[in-house]
């Protein structure tokens, strides 16, 4: 387990294989009634809500831990 924290800069690898800079917005483990609370999430393995910057746009994405890496830049 990598133990990313809220507010941490990370590198997100999309399904396409392309990497983007991102920031951790929420961690599933931190809350019971947070942003990742939909009933469908019980069957999925989403661990984090991140904000990805693509070009000049920011997009919030649910992702798994294995899609994230530490961003040392």
C-alpha cells in the first residue's frame, strides 16, 4: 500500500497509458459519508478522488491506487 495523503501531488496513469499530474482530493479510507459514497462504489475498487490537469482544464476522476505514483517534481 502506497498511503497517499489528501492534497498530495501524484502522477496518474490513465487507461490509455498516458500519465498526468494530479492531486489527491479525497481518500476513500478517510470517510464514511464523503465524496466517494455511491452504492455502486461498493462493487468497485476506487480508492481516490483526484484532480487531473489536462492542458488548461482540471478534471476530477475516481481512480485506483495502482494508477497513481509519487510525483517528485
